[in-house]
C-alpha cells in the first residue's frame, strides 16, 4: 500500500513537472536562451548565490529559536547542515526533505526527531503567516498587478481577502493553541486499537513538544525578526538579477516588482514538483511577461538563472554536509517511509 502511494505521489510530481516545463519552454529556441544566459555577468551570479546562502542561514538561525524548548543551545552549524541537506533532498524528492531535516538534526544534536519535526511544522506555519502578511500588503497596494495576471480577480478580490484573513487567523491560533489541537486529536484516537493508540499518542506528545515555543514569549521578537529577514532575502534573490538583464533600467523595476515576483514564485513552490521545477519557470516567466512587459526570452532566461543558481547552490552545499556529517541514505529512506 505504501509503495503504491509513493509511486502515485512521484508519478503526479513527474507529470506536473513535465507539463509545466513544456509550458515554460514551448516555442523557445534553446540556442537563443543559452546565449542570453552566458552573457550574464558572473558578478551578478556570485551575488545571487551569496544572498541565496544567507537566506538559508537565516532560516537555520530562526530554527535555533524554535528548537529552544528542546535544547537551549543548538549549534548554528548543525542547524544549517540539516537545512541544506533537507533542501538538497527536496531538489530530488519533493517534500521528503522536510522529514529528513529533523532526522539529521536529531543525529547531530541528540534531540527528539519527532519533536524536531514539530518545529518544522511550526516553521511552515510561520512562513505562511509571514507570506499572508506580505500578500495582504501587496493586495492593498498593488491590487492592479494581480488584475493584470487574473482579469477576473477584481470580482473575487473581497472574497479572496476574506479567505486570506481567515487563514491567517487560523494559523495564528494554531501557533498559540497547538496543545488544544493535539489534545483533540488524542481524543479521536480512542477509536483505534489499544496497541496503535499508545504509539500514536506517544508520537503526538513528542510532536506537540515541538510546538512549545509558544510558551516562551521572550523568543517571539527574534522569531519575528528572522521571519521577515528570510522573506526579505527571498525578495533580494528576485531583485538582484534585474541588474544582470538591465530590466530594472529599461522597465523601471524595483523592490516592489521583486516582491510581487517573490509572491508569484512562492505559489509555484506549492505544487509537488522537485524544487519547483517547471512550475517556477512557468509562473515567473508568465508574471514577467504579463505584468512588466518583459520579452518572453528574457523572462525565461531570468527564471532559469534564478532557479538553477539556487538549485546548484543548495545541491552542492547540501551534498557537502551530507558527506561531511556521514548521513546514511538507507536510514534517510527508512525515516521517510
């Protein structure tokens, strides 16, 4: 049954990747795309790589605060190692890296892997809260931009805003009231056989302990600061290549435009494709062409540059830590299962 589910999941991922890659590259001359890429200055590529690494380092820094209830002093080096290994795995197997990351940290720091997984879920909740905050600001300030992408958006804008606010509120409640949520789940497990219920309840207890950062308000400020730092660096990743293609000068693109692109590209990563392969290229190119009037070739070249530079950086650094910390592939696969 598990093998069938895994096969189905990876088949869906493969189909989505193929479809969106076709949509992104259809009708584009690869030779012209290559010429556009090789003419980009290495200075911009190097700067892009540095900012990408800093964004992952900021994520590891925030993770230290989320892990505080499990262990007061988590090494930044070990947290960064786990983050990069997780991203490297995600580049191949979508979503699997989220399970691998707490496994690696558990081995390096001796903390509960189930509890560490709970902090990864908290991290995703914080990401969504921050993302929704940024999205709400953009919708109020730049709603016309989304109208260009989706002509019918204006009709549904009030409903869309309402849904975003409701989701934002639910995520905040989940962050602060996770113990109540897990206690409800435990009550539901009473319908299960005793031997299964005991194991599941034990895992719930460990998993819930990863949410206990809500009981440490002294850490909230730095969690908030690092959350916005992460998304600010993500915006810079979209902004820096404007100079590489001189689009900023010719089309007056700035940080506001980069923020909109960051939002669009984030939506692309929701799809279960390896590291947003295909979806990122398709969504980002579409936004550049239809929002900012960039020609399709330059838009696709920009998408390839920003995606592949991040892909290569995370793969190389992740592989280094994977070998350096002697992570075993068989154990990683077993942990994923």
